[in-house]
C-alpha cells in the first residue's frame, strides 16, 4: 500500500520533517531493523571475544587483522556503485507508474461517440469498456503478485464479471504460447468497427480516435509487461549487493575499538559503541533496501502500487461514464458572472494572503525611471548627419502622465500634449 505524506510537507517549516521521522509504516526503520540488529549483535560478539576470550598473542593477531580490514575496506566503491544503482531503479520505478493503464480517455470517447440510449447501445458501450478493463486485468495478473492472488485462475476472472463463459471458451480455444492479453484488444477493435458499420459510430474519424486511444492503452499494458520481463541485469544487482555486504563484513572486524595502550594510530579512544559505523550501516543498507523495495513495485511492500485498487477504480468509473452518464448532463444555466466583465472568485479569510496582483513582466517598473532623448537614437544621429530638421507639426504627440485629482485609488491617466 502506497504511503502518502504529501500533506505533511506542504509547507517548509523549521524542523518540519521531524514528524516524518517518527512514522513506522513505510519507514526505513521497518525495512531495516532486522539487518541492523544482526549487525550490532555480531559487532558486540566480536568485541566481547576480543576483550575477554582471546589471549595476548591472539589479541595482537586480531589487531593486525582489524587494521588490515579497516585499511582496505575503504577501497570498495560502495557509494559509487550504490548511487548509480539506486538512480537506475528509481527512474525505472517512476516510468512504470507513468505507464499504468488508465481507461479514462477511452471511456470519454466511447461515451460521446458510440450513440444509442436503447438497450443495444448500452450493451455496446459497456462491452467495449469491459474489454478494456479485461486487457489491463490480464496484464496485472501477469506482473502483480497481489492481483494474481486475487484472480489466480480464469474461473475467478469469469466469476468477477470481466469475461463471460462464452468469451472464455473463445479465449481458451485460441492456441498461443504467449500471453494472450491482446485478445480483448482484437475483440474491442472488431466490435468498434461493427458499431461504425451499424451507424452507432457516426463518423470514421470518431472510430479512428477510439482505435488510436485503444492502441495507446495497449501500449501502456505492453510497457508494463516489458518492464516485468526485462529487469535490471542480475549481474548489476549482484555486484551492488556483494559490494555493500562485503564492505560491512570488513567493518565488523576493521571498525573494532582496539587497545588504546598499544598506541595504534586512530585508536586513542575506546567508546565500545561504534556510533558512526552504525550510522554508515543505516544509510548504506537503507539505500540498498530502497532499491530492493522499488525494483518491483507490483509486490506486497508498503510503497508498491495498489494494482487491485486500480482495477476496482477503473471498472467502476468506466462503466459509470459510458452507461449512466451517457448523454446525461445537467441543465444549462447562466453563471453568476454572466454580466460581470471582471470575473473574480471570492477568497476566504484563510486564503486572503493568496490574493496577489497579476505578474506583468520583470521590466514593468522600469518605464518610470528611463528618460528618452532623440539625440541618442539612430534616427537622431542620422538627422544630425544630414542636417534635416523635422517640422514641428509632424512630431507625434507625447503622452504625459499625471495624477487625476478625482481618482481615489491614485491611478494615472494620460494627458496628451503637443
């Protein structure tokens, strides 16, 4: 389920994100606490063994091993590899959201272009949008574990009303080794062409628009299927995961607090708790967990897409648009600004600060401070060179602005003088 917190960050305030840090659902704490506890436990066990169990000779050997691991662990490019990986995964996650199939454009065209308020016209429109929703359902069943759990077999699809028993027989009789989500698209195209022949769609352009929107809808479905088929290369995921886990395995030994009496460089203090190492684990492994959660947004994680909700919403909205709302519109009346040339909706007291004057350009206030001189223009230079003087009566009027005494708002009106 997608965790929404947009209303909490609508305004930037002092320490405004502190409320988000205390949330559990969808948080990094919920995602990482098991690995964090395991890392802290392993570090504590090694620290106790070093301080209590090992002999003096064994302590010297452990100290050499610790300094060796600390020296070479920094050569693992964790930040570089992890940063590129997370950027790739986030872009991929957002592109999948952008390509989610929504039937809104199609249902608008069907409702307005497929005519007939009789029972057959109603059946025609509802069948068209049902094929649209069936197409998206077949795609979601193949990419989303949540949808597959809800509709595990075609019997469940028929029982839910997306497909009739007769259509299921036709669907299963079509032999194809590939995913057959395209079959409802063919049914849709054939039925739309039949409606055009019967005069239910009155113009060929309307038919073309409907088919173009269906092709766009099919493209969204195919894009989701493509993302599910071709994922991030496994070798890239393995490299990133091994880099992070290897780095922190080396930190278990290399970040131990050694005997400060031995004079080892960088081991002057013995704090027992590696605060910054734990923070580093929290950030790097949290980064990796973010990529692990977003690499497939059609699972059961907190921030995965609600595919089942999308199916419910699309079916309900599309059937309403093409059936009950077909040619059903409110009576036209004159709006409240019928005789008002300056239409301005009112503001509440809470929104009064948002009433601002219109922006007229960044150079609006420059005109009052600029003086023009004819001698500085190109035309003035040409006149001086040719010694040509313009007759006084041919000069254009120059507007001079002065304050009107009867205007209480302080507006300026032009007073043209020659």
